[in-house]
């Protein structure tokens, strides 16, 4: 049986969400699990399953756990004689936001030869940054809503109100505002610029239909049910946050089969060349019967497990089809030929 | 005086180029230097300056050097009592191609809190992948030549011959071919698919003018001279490779001031929001007086030092203006409020 290590925490505005997310997955996953926590100093700790309670982290008690070092091949802890490897097969990257979704951990796991479920470096960059998500979606033929980009405290906008203002590189609706007039704009931008120096502005479409579809790729695509998220105006941080501790199935969106299939087609275009190895959630808008990509969440809260019929099977299938690194043979043929030519 | 550590090698088709590049920079840089080699197992070695000769690496002698571990804050080696930190201020990322230019090392240095000169994660992804370079260039208003993308052994092409075929994710012209007929296409694609499953195809423009401009950002933009690279048909791997050991100034391209300024403007658009902290080289085409971006080289061979009037000053200025990570305060306020609400 495959043994997984859930890596969570990280230096991110979603650090706490990640903890809650990991606690939720502990009960959902029917595998033997290791837990590796990244604290706010970016030190790694090996957490005992019995300590997987939110207070253990907020209180600082986690510092009593074993510290880990990352080396070629995996995580190591100090032992009586030298060091001991933490034995697991595959990491599940559950670090939401910075570190986990911005490509840092992907780069680290690839470099150190740690197999993992989660977005790779390129996939991270295109999903973490909302502007880049749009460039990518357009390239693969998926519609996105119009947008304008503001940078470096710039505040002049061409677009008509109402608009929705989003820091480019954050998830979970942090720093997001709906702005209905020029008067509200300045404050909303101030808030957004707190989180990023790049802001994506979109027209705010009153009452737009929003649907979430999660999925992965194993032998073939595996899709979740389509969910219609509950929202007041839009999901703010606290609402989304509470959502992450959900472990129960939610109700399917009341949509017809053709719309569901259309969303699955758009999901496939997004996922195909970039997201192998990851379980992602695409958030779509439906406007006049057309499907638009809103956001890609490459590490959704608790991996959106509650949207899948059999989440353990999804993890199984994705982990048996992880992307492989290309083998690069380095034989020093160029250097040898130079050395030879120089006669030394 | 700032102390630099040059990190070179890495698992990449350009591993050997990186070694030659590091040896060349040893003599160019007037700073106290440390050398950290990444071997083909991705182990780190602390190389003595006196051993910086290509044969030391090709022969495997480097394995006698001290092995290093990467931990929060930097590189450590075993010492009599515990471990000892390798003391330097800033890394110069000199790993060409995979590992160095694909975002892995950028993610690693950012995660482990190591200051470095080189492209950040997003910048790496957009420069390493030739398709993504085009998406980015178009977004910032820089012209690129037309292209088609082939994937997964696909061979049918819409474009007319002659074309140039490039694996998406490699530098130094590896796997690149000019194809003049349908008969040549299959073989050229076979070669390219050896290196990547994504191929970018462009029209091959006979006799197109090509110019290189390197630069960085310190207090303001610092530009190199504009170089017109010597080429037979295009620079192949061996020619580019030999180029990397150059340490002397080359001759300026014979172009008028207005074209030079135009290239500098295009360089600024490319560099501005993405490449802070890096010294990059943009390779441009000039067609009918218009400037087109061909490629971005985010870690050019020997940092293209020979194109700058005073390369040490460039390094100085870029390193005194490295991008800073946003401070993220994690105060466990959400978890604390939940714990409180639950009364435990």
C-alpha cells in the first residue's frame, strides 16, 4: 500500500487554511499517513498523527516535534547514529497559497527527487498568478472574462463600474473587492496593493452563475461532481475558509448534462499539458450559455475531496501516473574533447 | 565587500556549459568567490578555487570536495562539532538550462532564504519555455514571430517551409533544426521530440538580422552593447558552447542609435515586471526595421560579461537591488477564533 506524507503549512496568507485542510484530510484518506509541517520560519517538522489538532500549531507546541532536513531523496531526522529517513512513497502537497502554489515546493520536490501530488513549477506559475491564468487559458482556447492589469500603485482604470479587484497572486479571495464607483476604487486598490503590486480588474457581473469542477488524470480524466458554490456576493476569505474543513459530499449543481460535459471539455483543455500529477479545481462562470474560466485552484482546500465520489481512488490513480522527469545523460563529452584538443 | 557564491552544474543538457561558464567568471569577477557545484546526482559540493578546472569535474575528482547541505539560511558542511555554514552574501545562479533556468533553483533559494542573482520562479518559467515567452512578450507589447505548437509526437504542420523547429524548453540551440521540405520534417521532429514533448515551430527567415542585448536593473537599467552574433545559418550547440568561455569584449553591432534605443525599449518591457534580480540577455530579430523578441536567456553563458563595459559594476548594482519577499504575518487569528468558539 502506498504511504503518503502530507506536507502543509508554509509561509503564506493561507497558512492556517492549510493546517485545517490537513486535519480534514487525515480522516478522509484511508492510507497510512505521515504529516510534515512547514512552520513560519520554513523549518520542517514531523508531526505525530495524534497531534493533528489546530491548537497544536497555533500554540507553538509543534516545536516539540522532530525537525526534518530535506536532502536528496527525501526528509531526514536526527537519530542515535547519524540520521534516519522518513519513510513514505509520495508527498501530497497541501500548502495553499505561497510556497505551495507558487512553484517553490514543486521546484524543491523535483530537485530533491521527492515524488508528489500537486502542480509542477510551470503549472504553479500559471495558476497562482491570475493574469498568467488568463494568458494560458486563451492559448489553450478557453474563454476568460475581460481584464485590465494595474501595477505599482497605479489607479486609473479604463473599465466601467462595477468591477471586481483581485491581487494577482493570492487565493481564497484575500484582498478581493467589488467596486461600484470611483469613490470606492481607491480604498479597494489600497487593500489589494497590500497583498500584491499587480492587480487584475474584471467587470463584475451581477448574479453570474459560478460552478466548480475538480479533477485529475490517472488512466483517464477523473471528474468530481459540478458544485454550485453558495455565495452572498462572492465568497470572502472567512466563508471559503470554513469551507475547507468540510469533509462531506455536497449537493450537485442543478445543471443539464450538456453544460456539465462542456465544463469537462474546458477542464481538459486547461489540465492536459500542464497539470499532470495534480488534483485541481477549475472555477467557471457561465454567461449566456458559454463557459468562462474564472480561476484555477491547483491545491484546493482539502483537495476538494467532498466533491468526489471516491476521493481515495482519485489519489490512487493520480499517484500511479505522476509525470516523470526526462532522463538527462551527462557524459562530459564536450569537456573531454576540449581537454583532449588542448592536450592537457 | 560583498562575497558571492557561484552555483553551477545541475542536471541539465547544459551541465558542461555551466562548468565552463563558472571557470570563465572566476577570472572576470573581482570579488571574493565561493564555488558550489551541483553534480549529476544533485548533490552540492564546495569547490576550492584552485580546483576550478574542467577536468576536475569530468574526472569525478570533485567528489573529494566537501559535500554541502542546504538548510534554512544557506549551505552547511560537516565540521568537527556539528556543522559550519558556508559564509557568503549572495549566490550567483550560473546553472544554465534545467534546474537553473526552469525555476527549481529559484524556488529553492527563495524557500531557503538565500539571496541570489538570477531569474525568480515566474521569470524562469516564462523564459525557459519558448511558447510561454511568446505569450508573455505579446502581453507586454513586444512583437514575436509567428509560431505553431506541436505536442506529443504530432507532426502535421500548417506553416509553409522553410521553418525552424525548436524544443520548447531547451536553450543553446539543442535539438533545433531548420527544415526546408516535408521530407526533412520527420527527422527534425524526431530529434526535437528527444528533448521535449512540446515543439515550437516558426517560419525560418533567411538572412534575418539578429542582435543580442544584455542588461539588468540596479538604480536604473544597465545595458550592454548590442552584439551581432556571428552565425553560419544559426548558432548551433557547439558554436554557442565555445562562446561561453569568452571573456573578452566583442565588437559592437554596426547599427544606428535609433535601432539601439528601440531594442532597449523592448528590453525594458520584457524585464520590467518579471526579471528584477536577474542579468538577462534578450535575443532580437530585426525585420523591416521592426524589433521582434526571439528568445530570453535569463542566465546567459558567463552572464554575457563580455558585452558589458564594466561587468563587476553590473553585478554590484543588481545585487544591491534584489527583489524582496513580501512579509507575511501569521498570527493564528482564525484558528484561535475557532478554538475559542468551540470552547476548547
